[in-house]
């Protein structure tokens, strides 16, 4: 009946489980980051801030980002069964703020789902085909690319985007263990492809890369791109500048700051939640190493001047860029390997170029799952009607919330495809804004919710007399505020578009107002939302 | 006629959460308070006195406890759902190597604490005109039932049909289907089914009946628990911890067959939520006793049925 565990006497009872291993935590941490998308953000960094030092930005910013993301880990240690930022914030600050900012997060996940669909159609698939076409000198594949830019391009994007969004709905509807296996398999392929890319580049000296590139794209294409960029006003002078490096921080956050999703691990008898503490930093450290390898490999093989020129043209003067695919690391790695034996090149190029589209197919469903789970939580807390959390008896799928999420994502797909109104980085602004209140919750936890704080392992960690959780919260707050403000005001980032910026502000504001309206309506129905998080003092 | 019910479950020995439960009637203005099982703790923290009158304990990590800190430390341990036992080095070693004696110690401490809780409940609820119903759950040792019986202001509900107001009856059991830990009140599904049916056939008006079953219905969404391997380690995948339904088929069958008004369940702490099985609303408020949070649900009943319900987290 009894077991003895290190001077504690434990009786045989339910819930005594072993926590996940560090390896599982590592897998979760990496799984939640959009590895393949970082290649795209790399391109932006060269185009928008050619004098930014990506190594300093990613290492320095990455460490800062890692500490900031630990806000989620620490709150998950204090409240392991809470299930996410909505409840963290509702419980620690106020339910109106929890709902308001979670609404913003859910809105951002909806937009990301539509973005994933759009980019799969316009970038993911064409890049893969184009990279293979160039590397294998297959004119047939290159000819296919014209379909992605021709008169029916937008309808093609709608069709592919719709299929992608529907697939997200299907994926969040299957049992979590199958979903997990799907994610793990895809992430394995993504990691392998992403690791191969810089290794191939490191194995390809400059002169060979230049020769390959000219052979694939056209005579003297390499130099032509540099010349065209200069002619278009690109600053290709060498050297780094402090502001430009600093301005890369939102790119760093966008690339690295999502491993927080892996912190929801249940547990019973608890000490320090090692898996929670490990999952976030492990994921970010792996990503930093990978990204640094990409930058270094690209600059060694292709040259910084050329990469900057290509990305400058892709962003500011695409017609002058003699490429039919975006100038991302996967494409350049494919070109670097093109003279290797065919039996090696073909699977290599396939693996390398699967990383980007597959990232859409891992990050997209995860975002959708976050959105669906949030709606479940709102429904359980009576903020939303109970039918939103309906689960089908046969398939056990959250079909109502998944359907709502994907339908709205599909509507935004129309907006994305046919209008210029939503710019990409306003989406990350939405997600980052949610992190602001999480960091504030961290700061406030020891003071506003002493009971929860004292009951957790966090109460044992201090720097002097200051709780560690509050220190982490302050660091996190500063980090997300810097990135959020830069997203809002720096013209290179999309959120400065009035509609995008407006939606970042109006969504939580609308959510805040909506909370009080819903509270009033529920009161008329006999449901008192003030009870949900009301304090109950012990007798 | 309107009756407000407050339901919570799975306090697992946390004195802080139990004390909150006792105050829940006042805070939530509930007429009826129901505590759904798994009342007792899982661990003893020995506080070992050394020859120099300093005490040591290994919770949450190795530490010394000064005599003036003892009371506060013991309170903190109790708030987390554990028991304390002041002992000597020699006795601690003896107990560690003698399982039978350790069992006896557990029984003693659990029984003492449960009695103390009942006395606290009797005192606090005196004069409040509220009904308080309690039962033991599958995790609670056998032989404790008599402690809940014959109490002022507390009604022990295991195996009984109880009228909670003029319109609503409640049947209750804290037993559950077999778990990987073979808990004291884990029983085969057939036995659980017999227990439930024995109560159900005594219910006069099943349409208005409340099932107060500690174990949730199988595959209801309220019973998703971490999937475990043979070493009781959580299976993790790329998306996090894998889960599977662990509820009772007997409970599910009973709900499907009898279609009561309401089923209040617990047992799976992560399984908070609501589900409908036919006309029956099933609610698992979950449990966060380790965090000192009293999770529950406030349900307003009237002559037509369930007027409203609100999950709580106090």
C-alpha cells in the first residue's frame, strides 16, 4: 500500500505519475516554433535592415525572448491545470482583461490560419516547385510557376487556401494522439530539411555557388541581381549599424517567440516542473542555433551582398528580380547542391524545400487548436454559448468551435487574397499583445494572488527580496513592449498600416467592452459571471 | 421554488481548499453544498526531531524547521493536501522499513484529519440553514465512512437516495472503475453498475434526479486524462501530453438509461467541462487543490429543471 520516496511517505493513490522527460519537452518546444517560417523572416531582415547584425540580434534578442517566454512556463508551474493564458490573466488580473486579450490572441490565430492558407498557395508550393525546377534545370517545373502568377492566380490561391484551412479543421478534430503523431512526423521532416540547408551551404564555396546560380538562372544572373538592386537604391555597403540591429528584434520575436505553447503539461504531486522550465528554453536555443547556421551558411556560400540584393528586389522591385521564386535559404541551398549526384540531389532538395510548406501545416493547426481551446474555455466560463463547446458524439471533434474558427479564417482568406488591407506582421502583433498581459500577470502574481503564489514552487525563488516570477515578468514586459511598439511604428513592419494597427487596438478594446455587455446579458439570464473568479476566503 | 447547489470535488486533503468549501455556501449563496469525493491526502511529510531540537523535513525540498516555525510549516503542508507527523530519527527509520506500521499511521492521520474537518464543518455550518453533503471517493481508504455519519449539518451520501429539496433527489457513489493505481474504492464496472442500479430503482422522480458520481462517464470529454505507459509515465507527443478517456462505462450506461436531470462528477482533475448525454447535463468542475484553488460549479435549480450553471474558481 505504501511506497517510500526519499523521506516522504506516499500511499498508493491515483495520479502518481511521472512527468514528461526532457526529450519530450524538447520535442514539444521545437514543435511549436514555426521553423520553416524563419527562412522567410530572414529574407525580410536582409531587405528591411541590410545593416542589421542578425547574429547579435538573434543571440542577444533570443536570450531576451527566452526569458520573456519563461513567463508562460512560470505561470504554468503556479497553475499547471489552468490551461493557458486566458485563465492566467482572468484569475490574476481580471476576467475582462483575460477575455479581451485572449480574444485578440484568438483573432490572431484566425488570421494566421488564413495567412497559412494564402502563403501555402503563393509561396510554399511555388517555392518548392521553383527551387526544384531551378536546381534540376527542369523547364517544365519552372513553366508551372506561371500558373501561380497568371490571371487566375487569386482564384488558385483561394482554392489552395481553402483546402489548407479545411485541413486544419480536420486536424484539430481528430484525437490528440493522432494529431500529435502527425505533428511529430512533420516536424521531424522540417528539422531534417532545415538542418540540411545550412550544411549544404557550408559545403559550397562562393565560386561554386555563383557558377551554379548562373547555370540555373541565367548567364551572369548572380551579378545582375546585385547590379539591379544597386540600381533600385539598395544600400549594399558592408557593415552593421546599431539601430538596424535593434530593429531586427521583432523579427527575432516573430521567429522564436512561440515555444510558450508547450507549457501545458499536467501533473499531480509536484516539485519544480522541470519539463515546463526546459521546454521553452530548449526550443528557443535550438532555433537560435539553427537560424545562426542559416545566416552563416548563406553568407559564406552566396555572399551577404548578393543575399541582401536579392531580398531587397523581392520586397521593393520584384520585376527587376530575375527569379520566379522568393530568395529564401531553401532555394539557395537547393542551387548550392545542384551539381551533386542526382540520387543525392533529388531527395535532398525535396527534404530541404518541404520545410517551408510543412511549417504551414504544423504551425497552422497548432494556432487553430489554440483558438479552439480558447473558445472552449470561454464557453465553459459562460462567456460564450455552451453549444460552442459541443463535441460530436461520433468523432469527438469540437466541430462547432473548429467550424467557427475556420469559417472566419476563410472569410479573411478572401480579404488577404483580394485586398491589401491586412499586412502580415499585424498578426504577430496580435499574438504579442497577448503576451503583454501575461507578463503583467507574472509581475502581479506574488502581490495580487498571494495564496496561489505561496502555494507554488515559485514562492521559493527570489533575487534578494524580489520574486523571480516578477523579475521575469518585468523582462518579458519590456521585451514584448519593444517588439510591439516597433511593429506599430516602424514602417517596415506591416502593423503601421492603419487598418492593421486599428484592429490591434480595437480587438481587445472591443473584447473588454463585450465582456461587460455579456456579463449584463448573463445576469438577466440568471448567470452571475462575477462568481466565476470570485475570491473565496477559507473559514 | 429555487435551489442553488454548489458542487466541488477532489480536495485530496487540502485543508485550505476544504476551508474554502465550507465558506462556499455563504460566498455563492448556495442552499446546498456537495463535496464529491477524494477527500483525503496522499502523502505524509515526516518532521524529524534531531538531538539538538532542530527539526528537519523534506518538503518541498530538504530543509530545517525551527521550533517556532513548526506550526506555520505544518499548516503549509496541510494546505497542500499532505499530512505531517512529528517523529524521531529512530522512529522514522522504523516506519520507513515497516509497511504495515506505515499503513496504520496513514489510517490514523487520515481519520484524525477527517474527523477534525467534520467538526470544523459542524461548527461553521451551525445556524446557516444550509445542507452539506459529503462522500468519500475512490482514492479514500476504506473504513472511513463512519466518520461522516451522524454529524450535525453534514450528510454522508454514499449509496443513499437523498432528497435535497422538495423537487430533487440525489443518488451518490464515490466508487470508480479500476484505475492503474488500484485505489481503495476502485471496483469492476459490473459492481459499479450494480451499486448505481440499487440506488436508481429507489428514485421516485428520475426526471429531477441528480447523479452525484465521483467517476465521470466514459468518453464524455469530462474524463480525458494523461495516457500512461507501464511505468506510469505520461506519454508525450509533439503536441504535448497524450490523453485518453478513463471514465466509467457503468456510469455512462446509467446516465444513458435513466436520463437524470444532472450528473455531477469529478475524479479527473484535468477533465473540467460540461457535456450532454441525452437530456442529462454532466459537469466536472475539475480540481486545482494543489494550487489552493477551489474549483466548483454553482447550479440553480427550479421546478422546470436547471435554470443556470456557472463554473467557479475561488
